[in-house]
């Protein structure tokens, strides 16, 4: 419909004239306002740079509310910093350092701990345990960071058992409320 009107020779001319008239009118209108805008800006600038003698009592009266405002503002910041641990939820406890490594995990809807992952405590790169010694009586896994070369040592026995121990440590911290201190320490 619109393209049809636009392509129509008569209509397109009418629209073009209308656009030119409106634009021209707008330009003239704003150009007329220019001196007023300039005068207003100058007056405003003049107000800013003009010195005014003020009674000292007026200054004191103005300073009092400003000081009170500043005190309220500062105390608000202090209390918000102090109260950081107040509204912590145990679900916020999703990382901690155990043994030589940093561990992160997730919680399921039933509170079940899953996706326990070991990270490099120096650079946060994920450390995937490598099977180290097949000839040893018990299997050994090495925790070495491929990114920065950090060596987290070995774990003896099956990795699943080691991961289970980490889960038990997390659960213990949740039970004993130790997690709160750990989360605050990490902040
Ligand atoms: Zn690393």
C-alpha cells in the first residue's frame, strides 16, 4: 500500500512537499529559539561563576544537613559491608580448599552435592587427575596443573573414593556451620 503511494507520481510529490515544508518549519522554529537558548546558557553560566556574600549562619545551617547526610551514607556503607554474612545461604557455599586443591561443586534440588571438580588453587584451571602409577600396590592419581605447572601431589586409591572424601568434608562443613566462616573468608 505504502510503496504503491510512494511510486505514484502525484502522491510522491505531495509527500515530498509535505516533508520539505515540515522540516523547513522546524528549522525556522528552532533557529528562532537559538538567541533565547544562548541567552539562557549565558545567564546560567553567569550564575555559576558569580560570587555571593553569604552569612556564616547560613553556611552552618547548610553544612548541618550535609554532615548528617554524609554520616547516614557512610554508616549505611559500613553496615552493608559488615552484614555481608548475614543473609548467606548454605547454597552459597560452592567452593573451598581441601588438601592441596581448590574444589567447586553444585547442589541438586534435594541438597545432593554433585559435579565436584578440582581446580588449581593458583590459577583456577581445572585439574583432571591423571592415573600415575600402574605398578603401585594401590592406584595413584596425580594432580598437576597443565596451565601453570602447579603440583597438587598424589592421591592414593581410586579417584572416586577421594572425591567421596571431599564430599564428606563439604557435608561436615555444612552440618557444623563451618561453611559460613569459609564463605565470608572467600569474599
Ligand atoms: Zn594452575
